[in-house]
C-alpha cells in the first residue's frame, strides 16, 4: 500500500518561503557610463527606508516593487562583467538601497560571486546609511565593496557639481571594511 501523498497544488511564492525572492530590483543596465567610473553594469535594487525628499529614485522605495532578483539575473550580471567584447570596469549597486535589511543576503551573495568570478572588477555601492552605523548584516557586505558612497540624500545640501554624490553630506569611501578595521 502506498502511503505517499500526492501534491496537487504547487504553492505560489507567497505561500512557499523557499520560493520568495530575497530582493527585488527596478532596473538593470548591462552597459552604463553614468553611475560610477568607466563602463559598468548597474543594478538598481528595490527597498529603501530613508525616503529622502528630492530622491530621484523614489519608485525604488517599496521593497516589493519591480522584478524579483533571480539566479538568472545574477548569471547575466557575471556574464556581462566577463564580456570581452564590451569590457566593463565593474559593478554599481544603487537603488533603493542595496543595504536595505531585506536586500543584504542577496547583495552579499552577488558581490561575493562577482569578486570570485570576475577578477579585477570593482564594485561601487550607494547607500543612505552611514558607514559607522551599519549593522552586522550590512557590514558583512563591505569586504566585497571597493567603494562605498554613504549617507542619505539631503535636498538642502544638493550640489550638481559633485561627482558621484547627490549632496555634500555624502562620502566616497574607498575600501570601507578596512576603514572599520574589518578586513578586505
């Protein structure tokens, strides 16, 4: 006698936590010359708690907006970074906020993979958090980041003359993990 149960209903992502993506994204640009130095791949993730007035990416604030971040997209990013026909200097992560708590596991997996499979490529990450106030999960991403641009956008401090920052309170921090004495 067969006591196995036959499943007649496959769970939707909302019913099965194993199928629920950790992160969503708004846009992926496989070729970008605006969001960081050189030609890059740029991923705009969803999810941001800062909700800065004047933000030019307000559509990214809702963590569930956009598209699910999938292994297929991670594969594409790595392939694009390895493409010899159109050499890229590196990967830019923006948003939303890549260090939004729900994004940290997916972001860490992606940047770890990029460092392992794309030697010589740099990774820039923009966050509204301040380096010194990052929690443990956010700090776990830092060893894989070459340059961190930190701090919320402050409209009163906006300055279009700044390169790679929107407001003068934001900092460009090379090797942020070293700055905190956490390796890298």
